[in-house]
C-alpha cells in the first residue's frame, strides 16, 4: 500500500501538507522518492500518525519531537538486535544455550 | 480492571470536559503503546483509557452512559495499529538507530564482529560523515532496461542517478560522497538509495524472468499462430503452437531481465484462451457435431484428446 502526500493528509486527517513537508524536511519521516513526489508506505504513515499523537494528546513540544523520535528509534533498533541475538542463541545446541544462559545470569545478578 | 470510564480516567462523575481531557492526556503520556513498545498490559490499559476518553468526551454518549443505557465498552474505538507494529515488522529497519549500542563495539568482540558488518545498512559516526538513506520508486520498465533519473531530495538539492539495467526491489545504489559532510577533515558520507520497483499492469517478474499473459483467440489456440507480444524492450513475436491451452507457457530465451554478467533471463508468455464474444449458430452446430465423435475429459489425469 503506498500513499502520495495528498493521500497521507487525507488518511491521517490531523495534518496539513505544509506540516507534512516540514516533517519530511526535518528528517522525521523518510518517504521514498517517486517520479512525481514523495511516496509513503504504511510504516511512514504510522509514523506520521505517531508524530501527530506526540504533538496532540501527548503534548510534546515541537522542539522535543526529534528527541523523542531519536529515543524511540534507538529502542526499536535495540529491540531488533535483541530479537536477533535471542534467535541466534536459540539456534545453538543445548550445551551452548546453557552456557550462554549461565553467563548471562551471573552478569545480570552481578 | 474496572470498565467504568470515570474510574479508568480517575475523574469524578461530575468532572468537566476540560478535566477529562487533562486526565486522559496525563495517562496517555504514561501509557501510549509507542512509548512502551513490547508491553502488552500497558497497551491494553491504554486502549481502555482511550475508549473511556472517547466515550466521556462525547456529550451524548456520556449522557447515555450516565443514564445506564450503554456500558463502558459502548464506545469501542476501532482497533488502531500503532507505529511499533510496523516498526517491529519492518525488515529494512530504516528508521532504526544503532546509537543505543554503538559503543558496545569497543567492549565486546562479538558486538564489533556483528555490528561492524553494517556499513551498508546503518549510518555511524566516525570522522567521515553519516550516510544518508533514500528510497526511490522506479517503474518496472526502467528497472529492467536501466535509466537515468534525477532525484529531487527533500532538502532541495538534486542527485543524478543511473539505475542499472536489471535492478530489483531492494537493490541499493551507493553514491560516494553524497551523504552528510564529514566531521573535521573527514570525508562526506555516502548516499544509499534503495530501489523499489513499482508493479506493472502487464508484466511481472520472477528472478530474471519476465512474465506476461497473452490472450489468444479460440482459432489461434486450435490452429496455431504467429503473434506479436509486448516485451520489456520492445515488441516480440511468438509462435503459438497448434492446440495450445490456457496456462501453456512459451519461453522466449534471453528476452528477460539482464543478469548483470551479459546474459539475460527469459520472457515467459503465459497463454490464455479467450472465447469469442458471442457463440454463433455455426460454431455451436459444429461443436455439437464434433463432440459426438471427439468428446474428451480434460479433468482425467491423462487429459489429452488423442
């Protein structure tokens, strides 16, 4: 599912084209570049919605939005790495998993 | 958990619209699912709180609830998919940042091995500037045949880009030095442009093969024919053999997408027999006669009419 600028404004409802362009320029949203303007996918649209909610109900001031997005992107980056690491450990033979588990426990309990 | 919207928001039955909004915003800041990725119970609570808020902020619904005509769940908001659902299932991780663990590289061999790989996928600060990521949607035929294209970037600058013939979705083009400027004397980063190939109305692609459906008439299917068929780089001719069926595939060797080593994939032409708009009396009479002697059952495994 892909959306043009105008379609994003229509589905998200809470945003003007000018605002959307400002957010893209600021790098908050990174749509693909299409032959006749930016092209948004569902992830981009969900992110536009998220920024709307941050600015609206969550009352995050304009200047603080990049900070919140940066932290969220870090959390998502970490979640992704954690999931991959967990899968990598799961794919190991039983004795390796047990060794990883034991070392992990001793590190966490200090 | 209580389903009473007043209790959920922690306000009294006589709370003003303003008090309700304030209470909701305070809870939203704490509970918003995108600020608590991975926490299901917080998400459930947020859903209830949102539903309570939308019920109580609608004067008519609130009055109906107060009169006991509807219960607290009466104003279920439609299921919203939060950003994190998309972010978690995005294989490219294009918004993900590695800033939260970039310094692990020095602390652990395994992390430097694992995360050092990502010079293609992730931007990182060193002396050189950060890479900038773009995604570009290209037309199906431009991707097959190659094209030159000028990108207008969000910051107003432009980049001239050569799309190599045979590009696929996910192909990443690296433009050296077109990223962010370096720190100090460091060189600029690169611009990484990920291509997405737009679908085409007629053609589709499997690996290096191009697939096109070719409608043929009843007489062409029975008698065979030489027919022109659209190809990715111009029109092609195919010979439809006598007695062709829908689903038969004609392979035009070397007429597919370039593989990058000078060779090409094939174009596969999938036949589709289309009946005439009207079955005239002559055809009908002929078929009636024909089937007396030649009836066959294509649903049997042998299937043929030999």
